[in-house]
């Protein structure tokens, strides 16, 4: 919002690829704006789905040996997800600042 208010032309130009026909520009701006607004929601839904899936698999597995290996596997997945969850917002902020 800050970038839009300081220089709206440059912000809109960032949303449209070079060489786009003038007739398509309003539609592309609308689609890209919606895409940017929905990104945090899709990230949180994906993260929640991954966490719930892990818990469901844990409840299905009954063998203690398999469960312990799965817990280690889930720990590794948590580390990767934490890295991605912190990296993606940083990349999105850098892209739009």
C-alpha cells in the first residue's frame, strides 16, 4: 500500500509484464492484485494442511518403531517448513518494496 500511494504508476507497471497489449492491462492488474492479496491466505492454508496431515498419519500408525521414525521425519519436515515460512514472506516483501 505504501508503494502504491507513493508511486501508483510504477506499482501498476510492476504488475504487468513488458509488451502486454494495452487492452489486457486492466485485467492483468486485477489478477495480480488478487494474487498478491490471497498469497498469505494460501500459505497459511498449506501450512495448516501439512500440520493436520502429520497428526492424522501419527494417529494411524500403531507400531512404536515406525512411530519413532515418523516423529524424526516430522521434525525434519517442521524445520524445512519453518525455513520456507520465514523465507517466502521475506521474498514477497523484497519483491514489493
